[in-house]
């Protein structure tokens, strides 16, 4: 068998093997990451990709027992804003260049 024919056969088999492995990797990625995330988000839950956890959101007033009154909270935050800005650290000018 000529050398060129063996090379072409090996190249063909290598290409087929690379295609099969990459297709398997794409299917595995879809099954492990994408499909569970879509199912979770479709159900109205939160998906955490780091731990691959599907969590149910919990309303904060249900945990704390505080009444839900956003207008009073917004007014209190607006009243406290000048004091918070006064107490916050002020930026200082640095003449050195930031490289």
C-alpha cells in the first residue's frame, strides 16, 4: 500500500474521531448544563451555574416578618441619605498615573 494512501486513511480516521468526540462533548454539555438550567428557569426558580443548583426564591418579608411597605422604607432611606453621604469617605486626588 502506498504511503500516501495510508496517510490519507489515518487522516480520515482522525477527522472522524475528532468529529465524534466533539459531538459527544456538545451533547454532554447540553445534558449537564443547558437543559437543567432551562428547566429550572422555566419553572420560575433560580439557577446557580457554579453549583448547578435549582433554588426556589424566598420572599424576604416572609423570613424577617417585616411588613411590606416600600413607600415608608423609601422615604426613610431618602431621609438618611445626606447623613450617609456626609459620613462616607471622600475620594482624594492621586497625581500618579495609573498604569
